[in-house]
C-alpha cells in the first residue's frame, strides 16, 4: 500500500518473485470509468472505489493458502477494512516516503494515467496503519532491491509487524 509513485508495482513484483507467488497490480482492477476519471485529474470517491476494492479482495481471497502479492493504494483505513472484510488475513506493507522524493519519481514516470497533480491529495488522504492493523511500514529510500529486502524482513519479523 502507499501513494502513487511509492514503488508499489516495482516492489510488489520483486517481492512476489522472491516469494514465489503470483503478483497482481491493483490498477488492473479499475473499471474504465475510474481510469477516465483519474486521467482527467479527478480523484475517485468511495462509490468509485467500492467495486475496485472488492475485485482486489476477491483476487487475494482466491489465492488462499498459496499466497500472493497485490499492490493497492489502500490509503484510508476504511479501504483496508473493506479489503480485510472480504479477504481476512491480509498483511499490509506500507511503502512510505516523503513528498519530495515521491513527487520526483512521479514526475519522471511516463505513460501512467495518474497525473502528478493528484499526488498531494493522496498524501492528504493517507491514514497510516493503525496499531491494530496487521502490517508494517517500509521506507522507500534507495533502489527497489533494497526496498524489497526491507519488505521481506518486515514479513519475516516475529511479530508480523
């Protein structure tokens, strides 16, 4: 989980490869209307997100004990709660970095429907993981390999957080 440009796709794909499990990109679960809205620079509302979150949760639930990695912004607690309602046992890795670092990454991206102008709204909407949420925060400083190493360490921590 994390804001746009935090490395969810890159790290998620690397993490899934290292774990030997399938990977899914949450952006692929958006209906065309959501993509059109974001491409026009309009943030999604909860009604837009509901079917998207349910589709992501269904993918995760269908992995069962085999496991999998799916990237998803999941910025608000209520979105993570909805995902957990439909796919109990999810573990959230929050890829976290400061605005300037991530804004620089977003500015260098090409061909992504998420415009840099919406990044501030994502940081404003971000609700960090609560103490009662199963997950961990992973800093995104450094290259993708180092971030993935930190993510793997967080997954293998004795407390699971």
